[in-house]
C-alpha cells in the first residue's frame, strides 16, 4: 500500500514551466519554435546553416550560437555550461552534460573524448547539480569493430588491439565514476552493434555496481525486443549480486534502423506502430518499478502520459517522489512543462545538456530541429505552451 500522498503534477502549468524565462527570452523561444513548426523551413535552413559554416561566412556562427544553439545546448565548453548548470539547479533540476561532438574515428579522437568525459565526471563530483554523466561507446571506440564483435567475425590483431583500447577507455570512465560515486549512462546506439555495447555495459556493472547502480545501460523501447533484454539484465544482475541501472528511452534511429534492416535482408527491429512503442515503454516502466529492489530507473522521455504514469506507479508502490532510484530526464530546450513541473513537485529531474563547439554539434542541432518537426505535434505543443504563458503574463500586467 502507498505510504505517501502523491504530489499533484500538472504539465499544463506554464507559470512553473517558464518561471526561469524573462519576457524577452519567451519571445525569442516563441520565434524559434514558430520557425521549427515549419518543416520546409527546417529542411532548407539546416542545409543553409551547414553550408554557411563550411564556408565560414561572417556572422554565421554568431547567428547560430544565439538562436538554435542557445536553445538546445549549454555552451561550447564545460566552462560555458556552468551558468546553465547553476540556473537549472535553482529550480532543483539536475544537469547531465552531454559532450555532443561526433569524433573523427581514430585513437587521437577517442582519447580526446575520453579525457573530456573524465572532466565531466570530475565536475559532477564537485557539483550537487550534476547527478549523471553520459557517454557513447562510439565516441571512444570504432563502430565497425563493435559491429564485427557482434557478428562474431574474427578480428585482426590490429582490430583486437583497438577493441582492447576501447574497453580500457570505457573502464577508465566507469572506474572514475565509481571512485567519485557519480552515476554514468551508457547511451544506446544502432542495433547492429548494440549487443556489443550491452555486453560492455554489463561487464562494467558487474565490476562497479556492487553497492549501488553507478553504470546505467540505455534501452530503446521502439525496439520490440528491449523489454526482454531489460528483464534478462535484471535476472543476470540478481544472480550476479549487482545492481542494474536502466535509462528508458523510445529511440533515436528509427528511419536508419528500418533502412539498414531492409538492406541487410533482416527483420526490422522497430515496433510496428507508435502505439506499440508507447505500450512497450509503459510496460517497461511498470517492470522497473515492480523490481525497484535491484533496478534504478531514469525515464528519458518527453511523453506526458508516460511521465504521469511513472508518478502514479511510484505512488502505488509507496515510493517517495525523491526516491534516489527513480529519475526523469528531458533534453535541454524541450519539454520544460515536464521538467520544471516534475521538479516543482519534488521528483528527481534532470536535463540532458549537450555542449561542444558550434561547428561540431551542428549534426546534433539539426537532428533536434528535425525531431521537433517529425514528432507529432512536438513543435506545436512547445509553441502553444509558450504562447499561453505569454498571454498569461500579458493578462496579469
């Protein structure tokens, strides 16, 4: 039976959602989301921005940094992100620094990324406002080798040496996280090497999750097999005597997954419909809460129904809103109505805050713009909430 009263959460409360924004900042957001509500403008503008950056046209970087970059990124460096971390912290929202530079695929790049990731863990250790660090395995290792490992293809001596260096970098990141008690997410990637990533993540859990969930794997629930993978991971952790950390997301590579599956002549791993994905995601939330004795969970979602469901599940199982095993997370610059209202009600909430040089994070920014136009109603939803808050303030003036 529940032991606590569930705090009321309304994701329509724009006064809370935009409490951190001045009138001028709201107007700027309104203009940006109005532009992103136009699919053809996003497609055309994205291409123009990439071209302008490539040719280093005067004023291009300034324009991008003070518009779409400012909305979705914390800064070009860790130092530039400090003000964002502090501002989110004022509203009891944690920051997850996400180094969003897509590397060059060589050891120099992998080592540089590892050094940067260790710096985010060091900062998290010193800051009460950074509850997690995060990394992509392809940021510290060769994707082609990860794919070969998953297929069971023999590696050449050079490839085996490269794979060992990848494992050494991953261990360095997880060891530092364990040393400082900083939780770290291993991001999910494409299905044709995800099993390799899973195995690397579970090896780190066996090593570092003996006292609590330090290393967390990510499950993309738009794949129809991911709840089964999560359940297997739970049973393995139970048998192995360690804790499982699971970040639940819907997914980020849907079109690519379908295209590659067709090219390779294998079944599409993606659910047949959005409803099937939503159902599986919610089922995974239930599974995690039912096994909260060994699973820590982060619901990485912009979906209001799933977020509300998790608050209800916590209440049903007698979990306090600030139970350290349960987190909510959204991307910086999106779904503030979820993040700020959840945090206001006392739930553990964090924002993924990407950072890196403007030129290097352009692929990320263009995906965000595409995502806002592709997700049914996402830009419209953001746009209307901002509009509603502007009208509310105008009425009170």
